[in-house]
C-alpha cells in the first residue's frame, strides 16, 4: 500500500510540475515559428543565426507578456466580482420569511444594527456575505434538532471552534438555522462543534488528546 501511495504522489508531483510549465508552451511555439520565418527576411538573415534567434526570442517575450496580461485581466475580473459581492446589496427578501432560496444575503441585512440573532431560518443555494462574525450550528433548546450544514463552500473565511459557555459580544448567532448548498464569503465563522475538517480552521481541535510535549513545564510539574 505504501509503494502505491508513493507512486501516486511521485507521478502526481510530476504531472503538476508539467502543468505549471504549460503557459510557456504557446509562447515557445510562437518563438519557433517567428524564428523560422525570419530566415527568409533579408534584413534579419544577414545576421545569420544571431538574427533569427533574436527574432524568435523577441516573439517569445512579446507572446509571454501578452499571455501574462490576459491572465492578469482575468484575475482583475474575478477580484472585481468578489468586491461587488462584498460591497453590493442583498437580494430582495422578506426578513420575516422562514426559507431563503437562491438569494445573496449580507450579514448587515440579516441582522441589522441592534439585532444579534437569526432564528429558525433555512438557507438553500444562498450566498451569505460579511464582513462580520457569525456563530453557526446552534440550537435554541435541547429539544430542538441540531442544525444542518450541507454542501457548503467558504471563500476568504476563517473558522474558529469556541467554548459555548463564553458569550461573544460581536458575533451574530444563527439559531436553529439550516444551510444547504450555500456559499460563505469574507467573514469569520464560529462553531461549537468541530465536524467538517475541510473548512479553514485557525484553531486547534480541542477534542483531540494533548501530548505531554505540548504541555508547559509548569503543567508537567
């Protein structure tokens, strides 16, 4: 089993390295073509190999710069869309509604100034956008079922496991709220229970046993 894992890791690394070089291929091809064609240009051909090699390198640099600019332009568009999400407005919604589907919702609209809780809501295929801090996965009483969080994604989101006995002075608490197919943007999420390890946790798992090496000298004494 170990050999198979090592084989997969080795070839996976090689494929990843090869894919990283792919952007150079179009520029290289353009350089070769221009270098070859330049052999038939008198003003370049008079310099021999130096002339057509220089023409090929120039074509390579120009093509690489153009491709880099194109990639950067795409990145700017993505960043602009993210800024639009962060700074834009929520979709029209009834604040008294119980189910929100296919909505873009901001924390500032779900819990306007002075409100600290969102209770008994179901969010389906929604975008929930900060900035702000929210507590997810809470129930209002022991008789209530634990809220569900399924098929969700996070973007620029830090996740923190916190002590339920400590009351946050800033976080908006989502009580008895279910999330299905939702995306969270630009916020900090607090959880009382650590269940999904794919999230971006910035706190350790407090349920795991601590090693003696992790304890301070005073604790060992």
